[in-house]
C-alpha cells in the first residue's frame, strides 16, 4: 500500500500566499500602465488658488535670460556697432565658412535671388516679383552688415529669416553674397598669382 502524499495537505496553507502574490502582481502591473497621465500639475490656463492673482503660469523672474540668448556681442547679433551698420564680419571668413554660406544660400536665398544673385530665381520665373540683383552698384557698395540686417529683419516683400537661419549662418550667407559680387565683377588681377595662371591656362 502506497503512503499518502503530503503535498495535498500543504495546499490550503499556500493559497493565501498565492492570492497575495496575484493581487500584488495585478497592482504592480496596473501601476506600470499609468504612463504619467495623472500628475500634480496645471495645464495651460488653469486657475490657481495658491497665488493671490489666481494665475498658475508664473512670469519669469525679472532679469531672466533664456539659455543661449544672452547675446552680449552686439555686432554678431545685429550687424551694427554703436548703431551703425558695418562692412565687417564678426569672425574670420575661411573657405569652410564660405562653403557653409553657399549651402545655406542655395537653400534659403536661391528660390528668389537665383544661384548667381541676379534676382531671377525659380519663384520669380513663376510670377513672384523679382528682388533687386546683388550686382547693382548700390548693393555692391552696401556693407556686409546690410545683408545680415535684411536677413534678420526683412525688407520689402522679403520676410525675416531670423527664426530659420542662425546668426552665424546669416553672416556666412552675407560673405557668400560678397563672393558672388566679386565673381561677377572681378578680374584675374584679384586672384592670387598661382591660381590666376591656372585660370588663364598658363604653366
């Protein structure tokens, strides 16, 4: 005759622990599915009983400066020195800076000004009013800061590109515009001797 199994007698004692484990697991899983939907926060325009004026959205502390917006370099961010537009650049214009300026110009400027700066871009060919050519004498004589200022604040039918193009890239574009002007009105005398020989086919 086989001895009776003792495991069946231990089941009643294990049931409370099993139930507790199941309940705990269910609560734990439920807690993981909150996805932060319930938060101690105010949504926009919610009133507040904590502040006397009833506003939950508080104004910044006086003198607060947004990160990256201190802008102590007046010339870099305005193209002006003591309020005067200058024909200077706030950093050295290298070949790499010009390449970046060309890239940004082709993206943001060429649709109106075309790739040569003559003002016959693709949208002009489709009926939009033509902007002035960069090769006009008045714009050839304009300071570099003028082009930066126009990109920053807009002029005539051209709106501001300040929200689309960083200040540094606006200066690079201005430098590339100057390069376009030189390329259309320069001579071999303006080119270094080593490169002018290559342009003229001389050994």
